[in-house]
C-alpha cells in the first residue's frame, strides 16, 4: 500500500499511482478487518481445544490438521489459481470461509460441537485459505511498484498485526462475558467485509488475461512451478531452510497456551495478552522492514533476524516471570515476521507475475511440509519429557543454528540473483496496465 509518508520524487510519480491508491486502501481495509476477526479465532480456537481436552497432543493435532491441506492440495490449487481470475477467486473464498467458521458457534449452540468437528473446520478452512493466499500474494505486485514491495509488504503486515493485537485483547476482555465459541461469528463477519472490499477494487490481480496464455494441463503448470523453485538457488534455499525452521519452531506457537498455563501460571486473559504481545512485536518489526532492508542487504536483515529470534526463544523458555515472557515473546515474534517479510518480498521480486500463484504454493508446500510432523513431534516431546522448558530451549538453539548454516548458501548473497532493471520493466508495465 502506498502510504502518504512514503516519499515519491516528482508529481509524475504521484499521478501514476493515484488511481491505484484508492484500490490499495480498499484492499488494506478489507484485509485488516478480516485479520481482526481471524486473530480472535487464532486465540480462541486453541484455547477451546485446550479447555475440551487439556492435552498437548490435541493441541499438536489442531496445528497439524490446519497445515495438512497444504501438503495434499497446495500444488494443485496454486497452479489452478494462476489459471483463473484471482480477484474473483478470493471473493468467493472469503464467502466460503465465513460459512465454514460460522458452523462452530452454531454446532455449539445445539450441543453438537466436538473436537473432531473443530479439526474438520480447520482442515476445510485451510484448504480455502490456500486459494486465497495464492491470489493475495500475486495481488500485491499488481498494486505496487516492484521497488516498493518490501515497504508495502511491511506496511500491510503491520496493519494486519495491529488488528492481531486488538483481536486477542478484545477476546480477553469479553471471555468472561461471552461463550468462547461466539467469537467465531466475528471472524465470519470479517470475511464478508473482506469480500465486499474486493468488490470495490478496480485493478486486476492478473498481469495478463487468461485467454492470452496457452493453456496447458494443470500438471504441467505444477511441474513448471516446481522446476522454477528448484532451479532458482534463492527460492530453493528459502524453501529448504523454512521447512527445517518450521519443523523445529512450530511447537512454540502450537503449545503457547500450554506453556502459558504451566510455566507462567497465566489465566485466560493473560494468555490473550501474550497472543497480543506477539502481534505487537510483529507490528514494530514490520514497520522497520522497509528501512532496515534499504540500509542493509538481505542476509544481515533476514538471517540475522532469524538467528536473534532463536536466541530470544531460549530466553523465553527459561523465564518464570510473565511480564518478562511478554516482552521476550513480542521480540521473538517480531523478528520471525521480519524474516518472513524479507523472504516473501524477495520471492515476489524474483518470480514472473504469471508464475506467482503456483510458485507461492510450491514454496509453501515445501516450506510447510514439515509442520504437521513437527507439531506432532513437539507435542510428543513435551508429553514424553514432561519438561516444556527443555523443549522450547532446544527449539531456540536449533533455530539459530539453521539460520547461521544457510548464511553460507545463496541466501548469503541473494542480491546477486535479483532481476536487472531491464528485466523488471516489462513486468512493471504489465502490472500497471
């Protein structure tokens, strides 16, 4: 999104983006509201599972089920997204997600809600989200210039995360007044608002009309995406590194409620504040993503942030004080998103627009492939050792070592693989048409 304080040189540049600015505000507003609703669900759903089961294993299953669709359908849906009108797909996906998430409070109202149904909703919701996210990832380059991708992604992430702060805080305030399941109605409503905002956007999210491209079998599209990711050194190493990091680190998020309850002796409201702390850190570091990236190259910003995140996770594991854990979790979460913003922006810069949907899904399938197994292994480790501090501290150490190791790969000098100005020009003209 073009912020007013993002300086443009000359009236000509300001005029060139004037008609896009309104579309950006529609997009930004709709997705921020949608994220507000989703942030309430992100806090409320694991807490609901914990209250129903009190089990680390069930919390691990919840995370695994939500990521499993990326392994099963990610490649196909990503390739399919590149063959259809992305904006229309995102619109219908929002409506479908609203209907699915609303079944939780409806089933609870009639005494039909079970943990198994919560798993089913997570699975269906994640499948729909694959389609939406693939389209969303391709939408941003259609709405900003390529040079502004890091700053735009940082601003968008910051606005999302501001809503993510408000969501858990609101949930914490009302958790003693309203049934936990009723919060899902807010999420369903936010998806409908997102759908309305997409209707207002005039700019196409496809750089070229589908009919102008030669249609191939969808398996050919999938293989094209796979070949592109594996043949591109930066994208290949990002995917491998993120698969390793996600396998190791997913437990810190999947078991946050258990950690807060057992280690920090937190009540439900304090747990919601801890979720908000993570989002607060994300806002702060998201706003710094653009300035940091312009001052330093990819490696010190992205890989350095990930190494620091590992160290802060170790500190978080050993602190017995809630107030200090609050601060450490905020910093660790912010550093993690700083890494994600830079890697995501780098992927957008490198990948041709017509490949963005399938490359996004391929990258996510590869990077997230280990999450279901990682969440289960982490849950089993906590159940087996009975020592959540030990598990969290080992996660922090391994995260640091993984990031450090990949600084010796193509990620250590990623700028060498960026397209030249001449190669960027045709893409920029297509996106602005």
